[in-house]
């Protein structure tokens, strides 16, 4: 058996260069149609992949027989596109963030539940083999009890009139929405802990567009401990460290080159209390292919995806809290139990 995929928003950077390619490579998956807003961009992609192409998502979903939809459109239309798919009985795998705010994402979760279809969230960094190894080691006690973590993820993103990510109404935020929520999810994934409170600052240090070009967030772990996330739209990718570090009661763990955009791989270093060092380095299977295969396997097994809609809702509530904290200057609580 296999899952037939249709793609909404196939001309976006992630949809065009990463996820659609992952669908083409994935076991048990078949690409059957693509959709993009403009004919001159979408038609070449349909021809390249040998599938029908559309400029209207409704038209595609009404004419093409598919089992699942990947949504790679801007987040201000994620809810609309999720409803289109869910009400037609199509499983939904949506790029992060799932929406513009927690209310939208709650509605996405509910409409998928009502129509008995699966909702997945595209946190691809969970499927980088280096990060999965980090989770395995931390779970196994390699660094003792987790005390704190730090994750940096950013790039340079100069003003571009065509960039929806620089428009608040379309994106919901800037560097934290685009890259920082990846970092938050990654920290929770590798540590097995969840955040339930945050204090944050956002700024436009270099670029004066309508979303922040830099953000720093101090997040509290439920049960004790904390993490610091710093994310940028105003520092060149080539000079940012863009790495993950976890500090434990009997050791530390950090990555090198594991957060380089769409590239899978990197190096993992573990240092024990006696200064004994272990290093792991490998490329691994393409993380976009792995996340697609994981979602498809869950659909076929009629199980919840490993990165599901509630994960996306929790992430969105953290984003909402970050922007509230930045605006008020206060710590904001984020109750995970109520999702």
C-alpha cells in the first residue's frame, strides 16, 4: 500500500526544494498533483515531476484522487487550506507554524478530528539523524538529568517586497516564527521535556520591515530547568553557529552543523563529567524524506503521527506567549496540559 500525495503551495522554497522531493523519494508514497498560485511557476514543476498541476487548491482536490495533502502555503492561509482538505477526507501534513495564532491552530486540530483524518506538523529537524541520536543518548542518561539547553537558529533575510515572511499579517511574526519555533521544538524533542513559561524580547536591529529581525527567549521547563533560544533574520548564515547544546548533571551534549537550513547531517559531541569525549558524525537519510515516511506510515496504520497537530498547537501557543511577553515585558505561562 502507498499514500498518494497532492501538494498545496508547491512553488514555495520548502515545498519546491525539500518536501516535494522527499515525497518523490519516500517509500510508500506517490506524488499525484501540485498546486501553486501562479501558472508560470507551477506548470514547470508539474512537468518536472510528471504530474498534473493547478493554480486553485479547490480545483486540484476536486479533480485529483489523493490520500494526503502537504500544505506549504503561507501560514495566513493554512487554516483555509486545511479545511479544504479535511472536509474532503484528505489527511493533512502542514508546514510549521500551523497558523497565525493558537485559535486558528485549535480550529485546525478540531476540523481534522471531526472529519476523522490525521493532522501532522512539519518539524523536520526532529528527523535529522544527529538529533535523533541526541535524543537517544539523553533518554539513556548519557548526560544525567537535563538542567538547561540553548539553541541558536538564524539567517540573513534582507527586505524583499515579495517575501510573505516579512509581512506580519501573512506570517504572524519574523525570525521566531520562521526559525525559532524549529529551535524550541528541537529542544523539547531531544530533552523529552516541555516548556510551560517564557520571557522574551523582540527587536528590529537591522531591518525595519513589519516583523522582528531578532528575538531572544528564555523558556522554563515544566519540572525545572530552562532553555535559551536566539534567532535572527539579520546575521549571515555562514557565520552564525546555529547549534544545539544541552547541559546535564553529569555531562553536556552539543551539535555542530546540524542546523544548516535544509541540509541533513552534522556532528554530535558528548562530554562526560570525567572529560571523556565521544563524537558522532554522519549524514543520515534525508530528513524530509523521513518525516514524510513517518506521516505516511501513521496514516496507513491509523495511528497518530509522531509529530501531530497537538505538537503544532503547543508550538503555536509558545509563539503566542513569546510575542505577548515581548510586548508586556512579563513572564507568560503556557499550560501544556490543556491542549
